[in-house]
């Protein structure tokens, strides 16, 4: 006959309480380590993003791309690397990737709905930089404004009028309106009409 195991001894052996986690070693140290690594990832990402933007601008400077197009591509490279770095930092902190993607999707949808006009101007600005219906230094007329194109940014285009005033025109207006491109020659000054003599 085989001896039956002693159940009282087995229960006594498993009933020993688990060690109580110490606040310092088990909670604070891993948290601080994760935060330190996340900050290090963000700092390295910033350094890498700035370096990549500089390389991109130097490489595009050797090409025939407009200065505005160069700045746009440099900003896109910077933001893409920074976004990837921030997502990596969240991963280092222990946030699951599925949560990050879901949160990013919800925030992206909310931001796109809240910033419709800004996004419309952004898309129109990218179109203007790629298509180039006018260049910096050319005189254009849009709506009631006539001026020399000073800058073509992602959101607005700056015109300098003959009087020296700066006019910021949203790119969505330039995208949708009829533009008169006068080239590099400024418009002739309008003559004041003299009253008829009787």
C-alpha cells in the first residue's frame, strides 16, 4: 500500500504569505528607470530629427527645389522622426502599442475635425509648392490684392503690395480663386483722374 500524502503539511507549506513588495525597490525604481529611458529616447529622437532635417535641407539646397519646398520637406522629415520617437518612448514606458495606435487614431480624427480650415490650407499649400502656379518675386493679383510674392508657406502666402504692405493670403483662397500672374514686372501705377474743366 502506498502511503497517503500528508494534506495538513501540504496546506501549511503553501499557506506561507507572499513577501510584501517594498515601495522603493518594486515600484519606484522600475518607474524611474522607465521614465529615464523614455526621456533619453525623446532626447535622442530630437537630436536625430534635427540632424535629419539639416541633412535634408542641405541635400535639397543642391537641387533646384524652391526654398519653401525645401522647408516643407524638412519639416515633414522632422515631424515624422519625432512622432516615431514619441511612440517609442511610450512603448518604453510600458504603454501597449494597440493602445497607442487606438489613442492616436481617435486624437487624429478629433484634430482633423477641429482643424478643417488649417488642413485645407495645408493641402492647398502643398499643392502650390508642388505645382507652382507662381514663384517668389512674381506679381500676382488675387481677389482685390496685387503684390509681389514674398513667401509661400504651408498655410499662407505673403504678398508685398506696391505700398509696402504685407498681405497674408490663406492658401485655400489661392487654390480656389482665379489668379492673375503678372510675372516679374510690377503693375503700372494707377494715374489719378483729374476732374473735367468746364
